[in-house]
């Protein structure tokens, strides 16, 4: 295994859809430019939770991965493709495809309908996915609130160390940790941080994870509040904890405001469309936008908190 990487800030991208719920590749170039120039974010995580990856077909996910890699070439520092699936064969197929299009890394959640009965079964599944694309880095995506797979990551990593199938797993690089258990997260870094990378996926707790030793972060809010998050990371790295805390508290205030209104993934996608002026379309069923949410008011709240960045002028449909 390689030395841990400093992953920095990674935007978990939304998947652009047309009004009739077909994937819309035409705006991805503008999306890439917006992230780089408006938000200062040059790493992306595609087809994940924010990207509604599990609601997409394998072919759709391949087409999206190809376009994100194509549009990001020479612009993005890193394109990570999520390949997780309830079907091992599908996950392996997407892993091989990601390697063939020269994605920078792959990542996979655990199957969540027919769940692994124990840690050993999960490790066997992850190993088979990783070994399908041994030439590029592989990360385990831990998101227990959605998968219902509650094994401690510390135990998963311990099993990986002793499991014979992982002895040739030279491409396993670490974990995308999207859980609230900072005890588990801290112990993972304490015991495995010298050789694995850990990037955190709960945006409103990022500063706490950085104190624990996170190598970076992957999140949906970095699509439209990436500059604020980057400033917080910069303050933290300079030792200016008070300033970093203030920025984290403002992010928390904004997200708390939204959560109290019942905002979900479809609504966050709407906020991104509103802020970026890139029409990302609706979420795919079964997700639906909460029609009681006032997107303009949400953006005004973002402005009041100093979290808003004026978008670039892009050649896409304006969303109002």
C-alpha cells in the first residue's frame, strides 16, 4: 500500500438530468468549470450518494463516468468514480470500466439490501471489487445511515489486514467515512493512518474530523460552498482554530436551517442549480423535491452568512 494521500476537498457531484429523467451530459463541462473557478474545487466524486448512483443503470453510470473524466482531463486533479452495487458482477464491471477510462480512483459502498452477514463477508466483497481494477486506487465507502451496514470501520480494516485475500490487494488506499462515529474514525486513523487515507463525508462535522487527522473531505455542500470550506481548511492548517470554528459554525447554521425545513437530496440539487445557474434538472424517483422549500430564501440565508459565491456566467439554462 502507498503512503497516505492528502486528498483535500472533493465535491460529491450531482447527476444532471433532463426533465424526463434522462441523464444530461451536456452541462458537465460547465459544471467542471464552475467548481474550479467559482468554488476552488478541483477534485470530484461521481455517481455516489449525491449523484444518485444507486438509482442509475450501469450503462448510465458508465456514460457519466466517461464524461466527467473527459471534461475533467487537464482541469481536475482527481476524478473518483463510485462503483458500488448490490450486484458484485456489476460493481466489478464498473470498476474495470473506470480503470479503462483512466479515472483516478474507485470507491464502493457495501451492498445494502442483501447485507453482508459479518465483517469477513464485507471484506470479501470489497476485495473482489478492488481486484477487478488492480491498477487504480480503491476506497471503501462507509455510509451506515443509508446502507444499514453498521460494522465499525476499525473492525473492517483489522479484517482486511488478517484476511489472506487482501495480501495482494495493493490498490486499497483507504476509506470515505460518511458516519457520525468519531470514536471509530479516530481509532482508524490512530491505528491505520500511517498507511491509509481517510476522507470524511459529514460536511457539518468536517472540522472535528480534521482534528482527528482526516486527510480530506468528500461532500455535497462543496459544490456550492467549496470556497468557504477551503477557507476553513486553510485556517485549520495555519493553526487559526478560532477562525476555522467560526466558519464551521456558519456552515452548521445554514445546514441546520435547511434540515429544519425538511430539505432532502432533491432540494440540495435544486439549491446547486439555483446557485450555479446550471440546470441540473430534477432528482430521479423515488426522490422528489419538497415544494414548500423556498430556494431563493435558502440562497439569501447563504448570502447572509457569507457563504455565497457569485456564480460564473455559463451557457446553460437559468433556474429561477
